[in-house]
């Protein structure tokens, strides 16, 4: 993560399918861990809210 943040990327999301969580890394903060049943939004689009369930369990077509 430090390489991305040092390069000026303000936010990185890691989706852990096995652990069923999303780790959100933002400059200058500890990672935010989001689990199923919780919601998150990005710094770039704070009004756009994602469900962790949708990221961790996408529909299969």
C-alpha cells in the first residue's frame, strides 16, 4: 500500500473474498475494515455508497 499512497493515489480498496471483508487504505490513516452487512464510500465519490455484500458476493451470471 505505501507505494500506491506515495504515488499520490489517495485511496486503495482490497477486496478479500476469503476473509469476507474490504480493507480501505487512505493516506495518513489506519486501514478501515468493512465486513458484510456494512457500507462504504470512496473519497472521490462520497455520495456513492457501496454495500460490502455487493463487492464480496457479486451476482453470478
